[in-house]
C-alpha cells in the first residue's frame, strides 16, 4: 500500500486478517470497511521511513457543535503537541494520523512523519453537527491496525497509540459501542497498542471510556490550559514509547 488517497480494499483486508486479532474483532473491522476507512489505512511507504521502528499515533477529535466554544483551544493544543513531537530526537520514527468527527468521521490527514504533518487550522477544525464518536473511533482503530500490520509485514515493528478527545455522548454513529469495545479488547491483548481517552462536559469520561474499552482515561476541564495539559501529556507519553520505554500500565498514559 502506498501513501495514496485511497487504500485498496483487498490489500487492506489482507493486512487486517494478518493482524492476529479475534474473529469477532476481524468481523467488526471488515464489515466497517468503506472508502473513508480505507483512506485512513494508508501512510508513508515503509522504505521512506528513516527508522528501524515506528510509533503510530492516531488522534481523533470531537468536532461536534458543542465543541465550538473550545475551537481555538483544541487547535492550539493539538499544534503544540505536534511541535513537541517534531523537536524530539525520535521524530523521524513518529507518524501521525488525524481524524475529526461530527455527524460522520472525517479523515483530516493520514499517517505522515510529524515534521511533514499539517498544522491544524480553524478553517479545518470547524465544529458543528452531531457526535459520531463510535464510528470515528472504529474508523481510526481499523486504520491503525491495518497500517501498523502493513509496516510489520515490511519489516518495521510498530508501537501504536489511539487518542480520542470528546465532550459528549454519541448521537450519530452507525456503529455500536460494543463493536468498538470488541475490537479494543482484542487489540489490547496484543500489548502493542495504547488506547487513551480524554473527556469533559456532561458525560462521565470514565463511563464513556469503559463503553469503548479504553483503559487509559483522563477527565479534563474545557479550558485552554487544561486542554494544553492533556495534549502535552499525550506528546510526553508518545515520546516515551518512541524511545522504547515500556508501555505504561492501564491508567498510566496521562
């Protein structure tokens, strides 16, 4: 697979089947494949990665209408995270994919090294509409598994992080929370992937993370300072993982 705009369905399914997940998790991913998902399953070619290993980071941002008052804070916090990662010695081995969601998931950009990653702009992160949290999480996790397996098949071991930021309950997804949890539980058994959830608003983040099967969770206030803190913790944890530090235990990501 190449750094093209759309992945090949047959090739992607082969990578998913080779990932060694449970049959139930595989069924969830394969049934979920569509053009949008396939676009998130591609990334930089293995021979273009200047490292023997790679750390894949998939960021999933709530862009529903209720996030509008936090628009500037999210943009600035996300961009500060990228700046911190670019400055690291291990930057060439860190590849980031970014999703946003409102009524449906949107792939903002697929896996690229952090120094090539576009900074988020307010014109791109424009909140409005509903909350397709489950769909977006399932899309992003499918892409993380597929692209991670592709790199493994080409001789590049990968560490993987999926980070979700949301302020509310799902109200727009086709997927169910149980489907996301089935995939999350299977992925976690392989001990290759960190699943981290940050939440605020009226929904209990601990309860939402439990529904999704995410063991690493933090509750944050919706202030600019708090969002910067959370994204700073994400960058620090990603850097530890990229430098070969053992993955923290459940709850230790933040």
